[in-house]
């Protein structure tokens, strides 16, 4: 459990969460810390009609950060509410976790404007604004103030259990004099044992062999399990949360359904949705595997850094850097995508499918899916359509690569020309990870490409132009790229016909799909395609065409 300790600490105070509340951006903060970072805005900037409420994300009217800039452009460590002449510039501070936060800047207010709240806490001024210390999204509080935000009881419970597990070691309940530290707990006997007492009083044989022994911390949690706290609605404080609004993704009460904004929304039973969303176990398993792999890579990198031989280090450094970069990019792709099951149990007979998979030969498995990678793109590149469509805002050629690298197998993808103005010459092909991004693909020795205009095409590598072929592109044309590592070749297709001879041979190593375009052309990527029918295993013939 030690690895998750940072997840249980407030981004403002750096301590374990105390009475955490959930902000509309889904980040958490201590209730007391939330009060400490409140600021007050003038009445003119926060009309009552536009104030936010704490009932749901869709109801929040976030402040325009262009008008309300909390951080200076030069990152000077100071922030102020831009345009508010009456508000003094407020120095920025850093929490123990390194998050930039602001101290309260509330000017004195007449007492008649401050409403007391239960518990003896100081009142919250009118027109108060809070900014999330993690994502910096801001909103103005309504008349309920911080009471409008739901409490994160789950996080509060996790913190409580974590702190109790760290407080003191559990003692054996059967030691006669000085109790030794417990090593296990029997769930059936509900007893904590040290090793000697377990061997003496709870031998693993007979009827006791079926008892389940768990670590002491886990046993204490199961022993302390009690009925769940019943949460009340933030809109209707006397009503319990009993249903779940599917559209707003929030628990609601009966009164919300009768007279509130959720009356026309689809709702489901709270208990059913609670169980449904616990498929999070699959994500935990997935993350655990990825964490183990990443930790192994990190330890390996640390050992490589100790290498004192410059030439030996440089032989592997480029590949290692690429691998670390790919691992970093893959962490955010699909790791936390919800994997909820359906509302009913469905059993599939996957036997025939598994048998077919095992019978697939090498040729049948040469299919790969990928998209363009924004992280690899030149800043002038513009991506859309889930990173499948690309254009550029510059008249110069700019490069973008795919998010998947290939080092073996046979791969084929196509690019359709969506727009073609003023006869540009886009380039298509493959590249190393460190290819130049501000020139046409193929200008340096890190890319192998075909560039084509409305009449002809050329192959290009290291700024060497070869094999000019007739046939060009226009709107609606299709360019195909076939990379075959079994023979180490790259060839191109134009409108389903091979364009020129085999473009490049002797290819081996790690390559990314890549293209270069300027603002006169827009293209869309198509992947996961079967190998063209004309292409069959064999060696290139002496004339350069494919057998």
C-alpha cells in the first residue's frame, strides 16, 4: 500500500486528505484547504444568474481564464485577477506537493453580508471563487458555498484505513504474556496469530485446512467492515441518494427525479451501477502489468547509465531512448478506459474463434492499426478525425509520424487525398524516430519516401531523387504504402496500382509510418488493411517489380 500514499494527499497542504470534497473537475481537495484558497470577486463580475452550483459538472459556468488570469505569462510566481483594478496582485505559493496555489485575498467585509454556517467555521464571503490547484479551472460559488460540493466518502475511507494500517503493528491474540506481532489472521476464526501460536493452535490440517489466512492489515479491514454510510443529496439535504443519472453521471435522490433537472434523464438503481463500475478490477490488473514492465525498464536504464564505455553506451542509447519514449506514450493510451460490463450476463463460445486464430499463418497476421501521433508532429501540423486526418498551416512541408513503430512482418496502409490545391507534392513513406520534422519527408537520411505531384512521382532518401514515374494525384486519389520486413523492401501504390519499381531495399530496424504535407493538401489515413491481392511472397525480379 505504500506506493499509493501520494494518491491520498491533498495537493494544497501535502498532508493526508481531511474531509475531502470533489470539485466539478473531479479533483479532490481538503475542505479546510478549499476555504484557504478562496478569493473574492467584485459583484459586477459574478451576477447571480451566472453563478455555479455544486449539483453537477454540466451546471458549472467556468470563468473565462483569458479574462481571469491566475498566472502571469512569464511565470513570475505572481498572479492576479486581470482587469480587476480594485484587487491587489497576490503572490503565488507552492504547496508541499509542488502545486501552485494562492493564499486568501479576501478584503474586509461588513458583517451584515456574511452568513454564519454550522459548526462554528468562519463564514464564506459573497461572490467567492475557487480555482482547482491541479487543473486551474475556476468557478464562482453559489449561496451554499463549499457545502454545494459532494464529500468524497470513498477517499476519506481509504485514507482512514491506510492511516490505521500504518499506525501500529497488530498483536497476536493468543500469546499468554507479551503479545508478539501478528503475521496472519484467520477469517473464519476471526483471530490474529503470530507464527508460533498459528503452528500450535491453528495447524493446516483437518477441518482447519479450509480456513483462509490473510495478512493482518487485510484482516483488520474485513473485521472493521460496517454498513455503508448513507449519503444525502447536495440539492435536497433531507433526501438520500438512491438512483444514478446515466446522462449526468452522478447519484441523485427521489426529489431530483420528481422536480429537478434529472426528471427526463435515464436513471438506474444506485446499487446496480455501483457493482457495474467495479470492473475497475480489470484496469487495476492492466495497470499492474504495465507498471511491472515499466519498473523493469527503469531499472535497466539506471544500470545502463552506469556504463563507462562511451562507444558501448552510444550503441544502444538511441534505441533505449526510443523505447522509453514509446513506453511513456503508451501509458496514457487506453490504460484507464472504462471497461464496464453490460447489464446482463452474456456467455460466448469462443472455441471456434480460438481455433481459427491458432491456425492463422504468418501471411494472414500482417495487419496493424495505428493513427498519427500528435507528439511526433511538427507544430504546424493540424490533426483531426481522431488523429486520422492531417493538414498543415504552413506553406512549407511538415512531417508527422504514426504512433506505432514496425520492425518485422508485412504491413500495408493507405492515404486518401481529401483536398489538393495549387499542385503541392506531399510525401509518403517511413522514417526513424529522429527524422527532421521541418522539411519534406526524405530530405535527410532518416526517411524513405515517395513524393508525388499531379503528374509524376519520385522516390527520395537522403535528398537523393530516383525513379521518376508518370502518374500523379488529385482529390480522391489513394496512395498505398507496403513495408515488407521479410524481404526488407518498401514499395508504393497509386490508385491500387504499383507505382514504379520497388522503391527501397535492405531495410531493417525500427521504422514509423510517416508523411509530409503543407497547407495545400489534406489527407486521411486508413490502416488495418489486408495486403493487396497482387502481392505474394517471393523475391523482386531483376527489373524491380514484385513477383
